[in-house]
């Protein structure tokens, strides 16, 4: 966990980068200020592939898509966790995935290349673009989600600990400095409250967060190595994939 001074220096550094063309904002309270809540584990499903590192969910289709950091494929699952289909696309260092309900497509992010890729549901590439920012090796983009007005948000693991909002050309428009967890492994948007659920591997939990107030609540998880999160609003369930155990956990 970074101390207050380290976070302040990081904020200044990121804002200095922001002078080059995008804005920077602080992000509210640190972890010690955030109230905590326990969730009930409903089930834990062992997946038939290794290193699941990102998950997306469609309310309308009642389907999930999980990326594997092991074989670099994307799998479609039903809500019981059964694999239904392997998409054609194969990545190099897949991390995050998001479902776009407006046109039933997927967005993924690759950590090594710092690239976002737009896919159809068969895994065919529709568009791709590299993100222009610097981070330490293996501390790059970990998660992707689609926010209000279809804006893409990318969360960086650490060094820097930031979340980017992209504009309509998929360039970085805003940078939000994050200081409430040890690292950041995924993010998913919650439109009813215009907020985000941000997952942290090292802090053993995920956080409710918005751009105005920062972290509002920590939902404590029993283990580390959780790498992907999705939210089923209809059932009020969180789907979380664990990189080390290759399990899909369902919490409520």
C-alpha cells in the first residue's frame, strides 16, 4: 500500500502527464476510510481452462464471457458457469473484457501491447488501437468497462494506479488517480448508480467507487488472485474469477 506522500507524488506525476492533452482528477478516500461489507458465497465453479483474468456479463442474453490468461482464448459461459463456446480470437496477454449491450459486441484489453480490441461475438476483430501512456512492465491495463454514453474506461494495475476514460476516438480524455487499494485488477460499470465496482487482487476485495466521491464501500473477499468481476443486477449477484484457482465464484 502506498503512503500518503507516495500517492501525492503519483498524483502530481499523472497530472503532469495530463498537461499533454487529458485531464486528471483525484479519487477520494483511502482504504482505511472505506466502510467494509461481507458477502455470501453462493457457489464456486472450477473452470476448464487456466488463469481466468477477466469476465463480462450480458443482462439481456444471460451469458458471460471469460478471458483466459493461460491459453489466451475467450470463452462464452452460461450463468451456471458451463462453457458453451470458444471465440476465434486469440490474444497475447489478455486481461479485461466488457460487453457492449448497444450492439452486442465485446471489448478486450491486452496488457503487454496496451491495446484495446473490439470484437463481434464470434471473436472477429472489428477495430483495435494501442493506448498511449507509460507504465512499469507487467503493471499495465488490467480491466475495461463501458460507462455512461458508451465511454470506455480502462483501469491500470499500478505504477501508475489510475483509471482512464477514453473519448470517441478512443484516446485518453480523463485520468482518475486511485489510492484506496494495493492494486487494481478489474472494473465493471453499474449504470443504475453511475458507479463502478473495482476489484483488487492484493487487497482481497472489490470497491464501489464513483468519479465524484471515490471509494464508497469495500466488499471483502476471502482470498487474493481475484482478477475479474461482473455484476448481475437482476439476481443481485457478483461473478468473480480467480486466476490462481481457475474458479468462478458467485457472491450475493
